[in-house]
């Protein structure tokens, strides 16, 4: 969408309506099958798998392993994530491969010897590394619903790592920015630079140690990662640097199959990820609140809608902090209540149409995560669909490459709450459900989401972006359902974010009218501009033409929608 920021509110709304009427930015359109991801190379790998007879799960597995090579800032085998699968026939299912705390974890582990919170220990140390889940999760999904041989799905990633691939403009800039972090770890510097000099676009990046690790995974399955040589290399790195993960922690890790959350919005079925992801709860709860407003009539980007959306976000994120965590450690979470229409109706009553609410760590005026993740969406010829989001937490995770293993480690332990009771206006949360404990999964904002209409697949969406993920995914749904945008328009449209604390609306600085922002300030909203939020990757099934429409988020380069 074009960017105009000096229009009066009425003209700005007319401009946005015209963009929709004219077709705006055209999506990628194909007839049969499609993968949309932050790595065009990996999207091609997934599309090739489907052309070779594989289904959406096969393509997702191959795409994910390829992204561990071509999109190292978030694609991974040293991290974890979530996958929502909607088969063309049968019930949807979800796969939880979130990282897990090692056996030595405890709620006070982020406090120093003086009892003060230690940010570096929490986010930038070997202690911040959780037991990785990606390999186990991809294998579980493949074993459940895959059709092609496992080895054939991992092999493209092996070849990309061993033979190398062409560095794109986005990866060049990304790697260059990370050199100061890589300099702390010799294996990281060796893998992602040329003896300390940055790779340039057009050059070939080879990762031979990663190729060897991927070969073990290809030939041995999860045992090639959680046991044997790879596990020993990882644990040796832990032992040498004060990390907590042991061989026993590695061997004990298991992915989990979970029942997706099902909601509805204006006649569409909404399928989301249950805890320990907060994404499904958050997206469905906010949609339920917003269903009571006529968003289309108010128009995209209007002050009325931005106010309503931010108030729904504020309330949902407060619920997230108070109630959600790993379900295996919090069996009494009121998930059904949180996603109910009744709960949304009560929250909606507390929204003042003209005034912003106030949120503080101590009180509410209504009754009662890093931005570097990656997402991709897959639809196959039979209309099986996969929405998969996985991450290392920060860009390049901990920035620690396992010496001899060639893969980056996450810093996902940073998603556990800081310490009991440590909730601050700046955004630290200290509520009980998400405190660190042995073998506990940390709460996540990842929100892989699928929509259906009248029993037919309609939309696959998701995004990276830490805590902004939930709100980015929400807005892709609103853009399509309420504002009738196509897939690319829905991805391109400006975004906002509110997460309860800090109490402010974060917004993409060039995407909204100054008049609109002035109205929001008069309502009492604090505003915080940013350059970009998220990187949604969307597929829509056009019911009239039968085509697949792909929307690629150009906020981050090197992505691509590939299909046939």
C-alpha cells in the first residue's frame, strides 16, 4: 500500500478504501499449491516437495529445515515452535515443540547474588538456552501425517548447507549487524563471516558443520540430534560456559500433540494454537471482543477502529499475563472462559468509545516476547494446510553456534518471567504461571492460525515479532474479513500493537494519518512510533476462482511466495 501521512482523516480513509477497490498490491496467484516464507529459497524447496507428490506436512518439514540454513536469524534446529495442521479431511491438530527448561531451572535463576534482576543472565548467556524442540516437533508432524520419506525432506537442507547458497541483500545486512555479537564466540564468527569480514550479497555461504549435523538428523531422525555426537557437542558447549543443559535433558525432550483452540469470527472458523502458546487464546479473545463493533463501517486506519483494537489488545494481554503458561504446570488455566463470547462481551462493555483505559502493574480500570521469529504458511493441492511459527527468540538466538555442530542455540529461557512478583510498568512480568521450573515450557506469543468457512479452507496466517505476533496476526484477519483486502494488501497494511504494559500504542510510523494519531492522543493514548512490525506470511483460498493468493511481507527482505 502507498504511504500518505499528511491527509485529513476523511481523505485518508477514502484513499485506503480506494486502494482496496482498485486491487492495491497484487498477491502471488497460483492454482495448485503454495509456500510463503521469509526465505524464497526455502519456499522453493517446499513447493518442489509438493510437486514431487508430498503434502503440506512434507513441504513444511522440508521448508523448516531449509530455513535453518538460509534464514539463520530465526530458522533453526536449535530452537522451537508450533505447527497447526488442518487436513482437507478430518480434524485439525497442533504440534507443540516449544523449548523446555533444563532440570536445573528454578524461579529465582535470573537474580544475581544481591537478589537483583540480571538481564544478561536471563537473555544473553548459556543459561538462557532452552532444550531445543524443532527436530522432535518436525519429526512428530511428519510421522503423524507426512507421506514422503524423511530422508528426502531433510536432504535439500543438507545440500544447501554443504554446497552453499547465494547470500541475498537482506541476509548480507542481517549478518553484518550481528558481527559484534558473533565476535564473542569463535564458532559463530567462523560460520557467519569470512575471517571476520562480512559476506556480501551474491557470495556463496557454505556451512559444512551444519551440513554434518543435518546429515545425522537425516539418517537417524531425532536420535541424530538428541543423542550421540550432536547432543555431546551441545552439552560440551554448555559445560564449558556455565550452561545448564545436560545429556539427560536432551534425551528427555519430547514434542507434544495438542488439541487446537477453535473460535469463530463473523461466520469464519478460527483455528489457533493452545498453551503454552498464548497466540490462540489472544487472537480468538480479541476477535470476540471486536466482533461487537462494525469495523468495516468505521474504515481501515480510523481512530475509532485503532482505539477499539488497542483496547481489545490491552485486555487480552492482561489476561495473558495473569492466567497463561505451560498447561502441564498450570492445569487450572481458564482457557475455555478466556475464549468465550461471554467473557468478550463483558470486556467489551468496559471499553469507553472516547477514552483510553489505564493499565498499571497494580490495577485495572475494567473488572475481572524478541521480535526475531519466523513464520511460513503452506497449502497443498488437496487443500491440506499448515501454519508453522518457530524461533530462536532474539535474532540469531543467543548468537552461540555449537562448536563442531554448526547450529545456533536459542535464548528462549528469556521468555520465562523475570522473578516472582516482578511486574513493572516497563513490561517485566512476574506472575506465577510463567516462572521457570524444570522441564517447563516457557509461554510464547507465536500464533500460527488457520481460518475456514463453511467447511472449506479459507486463510493461513502467522508472523514473527515477539509479543507483537498476536496483534499482527489479528490484523491480517481483520484486514481480510472486515476490510476485504487481498492477501498482499492484508500483509502490506499498517500495524499497531498494545500489550497492556507498557501502557502505549506502538504503531508503524509512516502508515497512519497524523489527524488520526492526534485523535488517539486526545483520547488519552500514549503513542510510540516504530519503523516496522512483524513479517506476516499469508495464503488465502479464493472461493470464486479456486486460486491460492499469497501475501509476502516485504518488511523483511529475501522472502517469497512460491507455488504452481
